[in-house]
C-alpha cells in the first residue's frame, strides 16, 4: 500500500459518533477514507453477517459480547471493501480486532489498520486474535509483529453431552452437588427466560451484586457488567438469545443466557446464581445446556480473566479444549 512507503498527509475530522481519517499518499495518486462509528443495537445484522461467514471459535467474536462491552471499551466499527474493521480504546490506548472478511483480504486489512493507527499517532496493536490470524501476522512479509499468547483470555470449551450427563469420575463431585440440589429443592423448576421472568432475573441480579458491594467499589468491570446485563434485559428479544432460570417457590435463584457461536458451539454470556443456594450453579449450568443446547457439540464458557477462583471453577468442569487468543504489536518494517 502506498501510505506505507512514505509518511501520509492526513486530514482528521471529528463529528458526533464518528471519526473520519483521510489519507493522501505521497504521490497524491489517490485518497483513502476510513470511518468508524459507534456500535449500536441496530448494527447487529451487519456484524452477524461477518461473524457467521467463517468458523470463529473466539467467544468475543459475536455481536452480543461486543455490544455488552462497547461502553467501557469505546468499541467502534466500519465496513469497507467486504471487510469489517473494529477498534476499541482503553485509557487512551487504541487496539484493533482482526479484520473480518475473506482471507485474501487480510493483508489489505492490516495495511489499512497500519495507516489508521499511524494517523492517530499510535502503534498498531491487535487484541483477542484467533490462532490462524496470529500466525498470519507472525509471518507477515513487509512488517514485523510481536505476537504473544493471552492465556488469561483463553476460552474454556466443554462437550455439551458431558455438561448434561456429568458422567465419569472426573465430574463425580459436580453430579453430587446437582443431586444434593434436587434433594434439597425437589420443587425447583427450570424455565426458559421470557419477558415475564425478566423482572425476577433483575431482582436476583441485584441480590448477587449486593453480596459483592465491596468488589463493586474496587473493580469497575463488575459495575460495567451489571449495567450491560440490565441493558440486555431491556432489549432481550432483539438479541435472539436463549436463556434459562431456576425457580424455587416462585423466586428465581439462578439465571443464564447465551447464543449459538458457530455451527457446533454455543457460547454462555452470563450465568448468575445465589451462592447461598447449594447446587444452584450446577443446576443452572446443567439445566440450560440440557434444555437449550443439547443439539450442540460444544459449549464455550468464555475466559477466566486470570482470576484464580474463576480459573479453578472453570477447570473443575474439565474442558475438552481451550480456545487460544493472541495479542500482537507492530514493531516496524522488515
């Protein structure tokens, strides 16, 4: 691309909800404009089209996940030349997701990202890359990228059948917790989430956060998650999600929701349960997969974020595989 051969001249224009960057190459042979817009609910059909065009295993690569975290990460997007470009910002630092589109357009996507980040006065960095694109960057012909594994954000993937049956010695303790739950609460019922049940889910959500009031003050991400879940409930039917609850004596003690990620995998976006109800977590986990996802081969339960307690809990369900994610930073031309 010409703007990699010489520093570009640029014009930066800002307007509400959009940033436009105009690049003119050194030879003044042409002009390239890339425009990013804020992510909104109405953008779901466009992003769905790109995410469903390839077999993506990364739990972040779906509209719901990106929508839920669009505010703290200032997620923006643009479509150009049959490629979806996405950027995010945290504490003034820009990062990009991999370009989404045909593999033969990956190089073009990288070139455009390089130009965009250069115009912003920042070094191009990618986050949450799938393995095939990380390998593409590692062997990039004209530029050098430092590619690193991001273990804290690797996704835990389980066999749906195992989460339903909890069969085998390795899951024996999980089955014991589930059996204890049914023995303690024979009146417990599993129900799919409906508009009528959402107020009860909100009530349980607030109870869950009240138990973590100190964490709310210390960790802003907990507050962001809380707001995001309420926003999903505000627009629940627009996201085409599946969800479920465990209800005991008219009270929702656990709820969850997720969606199909690719042709054989469902992703679980949120799971909350009253920790004082023994077995509530195994009950909602097993009930949701059994009722909503028995036709899937795999269940992606997302990452542990490097939190020791969450890592221990996710590992205890014995994942069948981990979905590796990678970060990459541009180091210069070769």
